[in-house]
């Protein structure tokens, strides 16, 4: 899949697979807040993606994206 697609997809994956996917990202950025870690970067196959890994529950991979990395805010 190229990163030129305008359709956002999300995939539910287990946390171990999410960490493995995140380690494949080029120019990886990591943000953590309130027990959730978000990895952003460019995957060699999927293009620009976010990998969201919560402390509890399944992780999500959001792909592709055309915007800046996620900015977390505490409410």
C-alpha cells in the first residue's frame, strides 16, 4: 500500500505485533501519555503510519496518514 491513499484504515493488532511493527518504522517518533504509547513514522511497505499501543487492550495501527504526527494533550 502506498502512502498516497486518502483512505484512513485502522487495524487491531496485539501489543507484541504492534511493537514489532513500530520497530520497523523509519524516522520513528515516540510519544507517551496516560499509559498509551504512539509510534509515528514511515513503514517500508505501508508508508506513513501511527501505531497506538495502550497499557490495557489491543493496539491499533492507523495507516496511511498525510498529516503531522499525533500531538497528545492532557484534558
